[in-house]
């Protein structure tokens, strides 16, 4: 498979790739146990070269600045790879090392080694399925090959297999991959784990905090934004369309055939109205219903209960209720019934749920999704500037979700509402 590493987000790679400058002298091979790597004795000088010159090949660069000719470096690494490949009884450590050597060769423009790196990492995982390094190493390989979705998926799998004391290098590589994937909140969280492991503020965390502060700036509370500046359509999966607001820290999914009305940010609030397909009642009448998602900066002297009361009708039958969604989010909820509203279709029957969220330590963490860079010209160096995002409003937020339906279709419409709530995120 021919891969194109020259889709390099070079302006970002040069800043955040830890093996480039933040953690010089450290690389994935530093967590390989060479005592368990079997190779011919005549290969020792090449192995020594491999260990001592990572800065030449642990990342791709458009320029070659070493005094050693690039073809000579490639020849030495190929000798290491072929020598290891000649061993019949390959251990997990051997396969991980072969994957790394193939990855280095790929960084040096030996394109056919992209698949060899992936294959060796996969074989290492087959031998040791609970070893996080097989997922980590291939994730790093994907990340530097401009495959952020594959990279983040593999890093997430590795994170589920971490030992009690994983290498801080794992967190370094993961954080850099998150930055390259446009996941700035996750990058800050992951980089912080490297600091926790090392017992001090790590260089990767300090640098990523500085970069992410420019890439994802908090939105001022007292501002006005259009709907397109507040909401993002993140793409479809089948018929499901994900709707996201970094500004107000919320995300939900809708059927792409539903009607969707998105509001801007004004007077400290924004909203989204979701209108699903009509439901035919048992009387044969097509009836519509809707969901409202509202996010508002909390007033200084207003409690969550007062906020909920302000947006719910006091007439009719209104009573507190425990709903799974409100309980899971430490929220409040009302069930509302009013026969005087929609009297010809059984009367109004709905629900109102209110929740609150303080400013999170790592804004964007719950909402982050990997994004790929634009496609560039084949065979050329392509330069891309890191994606800029308007970050979450730096204030406590109140959230309101209202289900507006009627008695005649209550049972059918509540099922759609419950499904809708499973994909709602507040941060």
C-alpha cells in the first residue's frame, strides 16, 4: 500500500511531535526489552546505530540536514530489518522492534515499509494481545502518516490496556496525536497524564497548553455569534447526523431527515429545536412533536431550580420526576400535563430537564473527535495550519432539554426522545 506521509501538517508537527524536540533522546524503542530480541551477533553494530540515532528517522522531514547521507542511513536500517526478519522464532519484542524499524524507513520515504510496520505491530499484538505497546506503536505510526482517525482509535485501545505504571512516552505520543487530530481538549488531558507520571509539569504539557490556548480560545461571555459560529455539523453515520457546539459545550445526534433549527448566541444563550418525523396516532391522525435543547450562561443569583421553573408552564399538572438522564447528570426534571393545550389530540404531555456544568478542567474533552487534514497534492509537501476553534464559554452553564408532545402519541414519541437523549452530551 502506498501511503503519503507528505500530507504533513508541518507547522503543527514541528511544534508538538515529542520525538522531534520536546523529548529528544526518547523514542518507542526505549520501551522495548532488547534482552528478549534475538538477532545475529554480526548485527550488533547496526543495532547500536539504531539506538543512538533516532533523531535521524523518528519523524519525517522535508529536508535532510545530517552529515551522513540519507541512502546510507536507509541501508543501515534495512540491514537491521532484514537481520531481524531472518530470525525464525520472533518474540513480541522482536516484532515491535521490526515494526519500529519499518516505521523509521517509512519516515525516510521508503514507502513500501508502511504496510510492513503495520503488519509487524499486528503480529506483536497477536502474540501479546494484552500488551498496550502493540496498539500504541501502530497508533504513533498512523499519526505520523497523517491518519488521525486510525491513530486515535488505536491509542484509545491502548489506553484500555495500560499497566499500573505505563511509560510517560505513551502519553507524549498520544498527546501529540491528539493535537494533529484537532482534539485539543483531549490533548491537554493526555499531556497532563505525562506530568502525573513524571511528577512535574512535563515539557509536552507545557507546550501543548501554550499551543491549544491559541488553537481553541474561550468564547467571551458577552458576545454575539451567528448560528454557524455556534453550531457545527460533524458529519453523518448512516442517517445519524452529529450536531456539536464547542462554544456551549454540548453535542447531540439527530436523524438527518428531521427538521433542525439552530440559533445563534445572544443574551448569554443559544438553542436548537429538533422536529422528528410525525407519528400517526391510533385515531389515524399525523401528529408532530419536538425537542428543545437550550444552553445558557447561569445568572449569578439564579439556582438551577429557578432556571427550570422559569422555562416550564406552571398551569396544569407539573410534578418533579426522576428520569434516568437527569439522574445521571445530577439534574432536575418535571413531567408536565395540560389538557387545555392541544385539547384535540389528548392534551399536552411532556418533560423538562435541567442540568448545570461548571467550567471543565479540560474543555472539549467530552466533545473531541479526530479530524483528518485536507487532501493535498500527491508527491508534494503540503502545509496546513492547525484548525482554529471557538472554545467553550468560560462560565457555569445551565442546560435545558424540553420534550413537547401530546397524550395521543406520548408512548410512541417518548421512545424517540429516550433514544435522542442517549447521544446528548453536556460539558
